[in-house]
C-alpha cells in the first residue's frame, strides 16, 4: 500500500511528463483523500497557465486549471486524470 506522499509524488510526476503540452505556473496541491472503498488515492492539483482551450480565450489572466488524479492505492499507477471540479470549467 502506498502512502499519501507517494500518491502526490505520482500525480506531480505525471504533470511533469506533460509539461511540453501544458504551460504550468503556480502549481499547487489542493486535496488528497483515500477513496471510501480503500483502493485509490484521489489527488487534486491546480495550476495557472495556458492549455489548448484557455489559449483561445482573450482574458489576460489564464484561468486556474484543476486536475483530479486517481492513483492506485496498491501499485501507485495512474488510473485516471480528469478536469476537476467541472464547475471550474467555462
């Protein structure tokens, strides 16, 4: 079983691999929780910067993006990454 720190490191590592596709600024850890079923960590990271969608916006300040990472509690493998929470999307 991996701990919370390892789950967070895995989420950060995945974003680091995506740095060529995302303009990551002001990266921040928002939330960490263990799933109710005990199988996965839910890690929410946020950042400001441009993505393909936000580059089309004319606003001078890019919106903050939130990513929810589901990390397997046993293996530490990335299960999924989602835009989170959806209410932050325009």
